[in-house]
């Protein structure tokens, strides 16, 4: 058990450093994907962005009058950049693979843009259970994740560790099928679910965009 714990610590440190480097180099802009969901929000909602990166979603919401926004990420470097560029936005260091540091039914809206598809099946289930616990009754999770149809662009050197779950030597990636939503989100009520294309990267990425309610 001690050996496994030490290995897990090393892996987490390596992942943290990898994401730190990504956030130092990568820059993008908000692409408007949340616009259609704004009608579901109230101005006094407590909103948590999971895996915020540069916090483009949090900034968009804050700039549109939603003042109770928390931008959270695993990477301390990312959070320092967010604080530097958006001093009014509250930030929190959160590893979503661990229990969320909130009371049950506390958060009204959770945003997870491309941050839920880095985990194996067991960890993904634990994360979704925590999200369900922390969401308020009637609260929403709005997210985007990799679709299995993106697998066509996965390099051959990726190691397949499980069904639609890969490791490239630096990070893990999971790809969701329509059936995954039927199983993993059975506690939630679906508001919307659709497959979309994103051209923000060098190669077109195919995503599932969804909104579910507790």
C-alpha cells in the first residue's frame, strides 16, 4: 500500500507539472459555447468551474454579471495566471479526482469544459458522484468531453489502458460514447446532449456537449 501511495504521488506530481507547462504555453479564447445556457442561470447562483485552465468560461460569466463564480484547477500555475489577469474572480486549487471541498447541495451551477475526460472509469464515477452530491437540488452540470469519434485522430503510440481510455506517456484521455451517458449519468436528468465539432486545435475535435440537472 505504501509503494502504491508513493507511485500515485509521483504520478500526480508529474501530471501537475505537465499541466503547468501546458498552461504556460497554451492560449485561447472563449468560443461562445455557454451562451445558449445563460437562460438557466440566476445572477445570485454560486457557479463552480472545474478544471478552469485560463478560466475563459469563468471570465465570460463574471463579465456578464455573475459575481459568485469560482474558477478551480489542479494546476497552481493556471490559477496564478487567472488571478493575474482577473483579480476579481475567486480561485481555488481543486483536484477533482478527490472529494470536492464543499457541503452537499452547495453549488448551483458547475461548468466543466474539457476537464472530465482524463480519468479511468472508476475515478470518473467517483467524480460524477461528488458533482451530484455538491450540486443543489435542481442545479446544473454543463460540460464538454471527448467523443469516441475523435479516436480517429489518436496517434498510434497511445497505449490503450481500457475501453476508450488511453495514455500517451504524459496524460490520460478518455473518450465517451452515447452509451456512457446512459450509464454514468443515470442519477441526473438530461436537459441536452449533442455531438459537436471544435476547430480550436490543429485537428478537428469531436465532442459531446451536455447539460444535466440534479
